[in-house]
C-alpha cells in the first residue's frame, strides 16, 4: 500500500515552488546553541513538500540546520525532520526541509487530500531581464541601425517601471498575508482547539506545573506602564493542552495593560505534558508574572 502512495502521481493542485497549504498547528524547532539543544515552540502558518513557514518564540540564523516536529491535523504521527533556515524576520521564519523521505512526502500529500486545506499562492514578479529577453525575440521590432535607439530605451524604462510596480504590489500582498496569518493564528487556532473539546480534565497546583515548564518567555514591560509606575504581580488562570502548549488564559487581577503583556508572553510558554494514568491530559493551573521597575 505504501509503495502505491510513493509511486503514484500527485493528482491534487499544482506543486509550484510558491504553492503551500495553510496549516495552523503547534510545532517545535530545535537548534544547537553552543552544542546544547534549544527548543523553540511556535505555530506553523503553511506547509508543502519543500518546507514550512512558522512563527517562533525566538530567532534563528539563516543557513543553520534545525530539527522540526509538527503534527498535521487528523494524522496520528508527528512529522519529524531536519530543515534549513531560509528566512528570518523577527518571529517569522521560512524553513526548507532537508532529507524528507518518500514516506513523509506521501504523508503530506495524503493529509492534503483528506483535509483539503486552503491553498496559498505568492506573487512572484518576473525579473526585468526576462521581460527584456521576451521583447527581443525574432518577431520583435527593433529601432533601425541609423536611428538614435530612443524607442528601445523607452520600452526598457517602461518595463522596469512595470516590474517595480508589480514588486511593490507583491510585497504589499506578502505583508498583508503575514499580518492576517498572525491574527488568524491567535484567534483561529484557539477557536479550533475549543471546538475540539480541549477542556481541563484536572486542576494542577502552580508548584507542580512549574517543575514541568521547559520554555519560558519573559514579558515585555510596557513603556506606558513604566511611565505610570504600574507594577506588581499578575495572576493568570491558564489551560495547558495535551502537547504542553498554553491553549487559553484568563487574568485574575491587575491593570489591563500589565495583564495583556503577561498574556503575550504566556502564549509562548511550553510545558512537559501532564499525564493522567500515563496519558497526556488537558490541565488547568495558575501562574504568576511579576512586573517591577
């Protein structure tokens, strides 16, 4: 059966270089820092057989090789592979898979066929030299050898202007896409998890959960709060999913500006899964974040 999947041709949408399937799912990226593995939690944005785009709670270095683990919805096993960092801008990064096996490629294709995720397209402007070559074929008109050549120069300038306009539009679309992806990542992912029935199974003490904390992101002290001399401890009630990520949170006290800053940091925290009878469970706990000058 596996041989048929590997050998069969992909009958779905075209697998062009910039075509990706939208995917909002938790993922872990592991990089070596001075020989020590450092795992950065994050959320995927889209995926294809060549790579994955994600938003991470940390920065990577373009060109370095990292480990990637992501779970595709409706797929039992996680996708684990190596990837090379091709793009990094603040929290956003693009990863190109390295050494993806035929079985893993088939896993992505089968998931796309079953889940039918939305397909994303990226505008790719045609380079100026390609457009110039297209206008210099056998059937193209050239200025006479005795002429000043001004019509040709005007055409080249016009083509370059068109390319710049297309590039600007493409950059605008990409920025809009990233902004929309971030908003949907924050709201859409939590709504999907709520719909899936991610309700707490047990209440766990803060002391126990603190021992399971494997990745912590410190909050940013808002400048407005500093100027107003706002400080103190913000307590939050949070729900931790089966994979150890924070799936929902609710501040219990404090000014709104400090509570929002605490929540922005907590969404990137990662815990070891709490187990009930040996199985990962959804748990509820309380955490505290301190703001002081």
